[in-house]
C-alpha cells in the first residue's frame, strides 16, 4: 500500500511539471469512459494535493466535470477544486452550483463530504462568499447531523468558522452550533464548541 501511495505521489509530481500530459488527463474528464474519468479524476486530485497551482489553467474544465454522473469523478474533482481555491477562487465560484447538487446527493457520502469541504474552503475567503454559500452549509449541517460523514463535515465547518465571514453569517453559524456546543457529547461537543468560539471572536 505504501509503495502504491508513493507511486501515485511520484506520478502527481511528474504530471505537475508536464503541461501536455496534464492537459490530456483533464481532457479525459470530458471524453473518457466512466472508468477512465474516475481514474483521471483520482490522479488530478493527487496533483492538486502536491501542486494545485499546476491546475490553474484547467479550472474551468474541472468545474465542468462536476456534471459527470459517477460519484467518484465528482468527489475527486471537488477535492481538486478545494485545493485550487487559494489560487483560482473566481473560477471556483462557478463550481458552487455543481457543489450544491453534490451536497444533496442522496447516494454518496463521499460526494456530500467533498462538496461541504469545497463550499467551506471557498466561503471562508471573503465575507461576500461566506454569505453566498452559508445557506448551503447551514442546510448541510441540518440534513446530515448524525450521519457517518458529519464529524468530518464539522472539521470543514471549523475551518470555515475561522475564515473571513460576514457578521451575519458568524451570528447564524454560532446560533446553529450552540445547541451541540452546550448539549452534545464527545467529538461533536468539542467541534461545535470550537466553531462557536471562532465566530464569537
């Protein structure tokens, strides 16, 4: 397993320096078979973790790939877009609609979690964006409370709560998490408390 991870890392390194090969890989997201798209998306997600800036020229193609039917392609692409936010936030804005669809995908927990991470990362960048994505994040918190991926979603919400949020979003997020901060148990209580503390500052 470690060797496989190492191979994937080395491949991501090489691709980040080879614009032609990276372009060809991104093209597969639009033209390949289901299996080819999934494999390409997984590799692109690896590249994003190693060198997200290499994907800047391909940001629009990644946003477009959020419309693919298979879950894995969408969650891998959402992961890549999440890494791209610090470099290409304006293009990432175009991914909000695709992320909204993914957030409420009834069939795939990984897709929902990837969407929440993306929306939280993007929403934390400016007050205006925080107001744009907050209704989706808020609905996600309510819908998935107690679900398998909810604890991981809360980690993304913690990062969001530490971002550049508008006063209104801070107030509403604090209100949303106050019950869990007071009455929750274990990790839920701990994470909710961090969120409430962040928005109180």
